[in-house]
C-alpha cells in the first residue's frame, strides 16, 4: 500500500495550526492569571480584611436561625408595577 504525501501547503497549514493552538493556550492562561491577580485577588483580600459576610452566615454561629421573614404584603396594582 502506497502512502501519498500531502502537498506542501497542507503540511505547512497543519504545522501552523499546531503552533497557533499552543499560542492560544498560553494566551488563555495569561489572560486568566491576570484576571485573577488584578481583579479577583484584591477583591478577595479586601473582603477578608473587612470581614465581609456576603452570605449572612455570621449570625448562625451564635445559634440563631437562618429563617428570614417573608414579605407578606397583600398584592395590589402599585406593587405589581414596581415588581416588573
């Protein structure tokens, strides 16, 4: 069985695609690293230093309940307009 060789332009294209795939991977990793380093990192450090409680879990440590009272106002037209 004879194997045919690919034309030179197809071999060059396949080689180029391998190179660009690696560049794309490196570029993605660099962008994600910069995003975490300069955006999420300072936010996380600031919230840790400020002892932020985004999930309102601090009261649960003292044995309080996690129940929040429901908004039980009667439905009316003005309230429906504000909700939309």
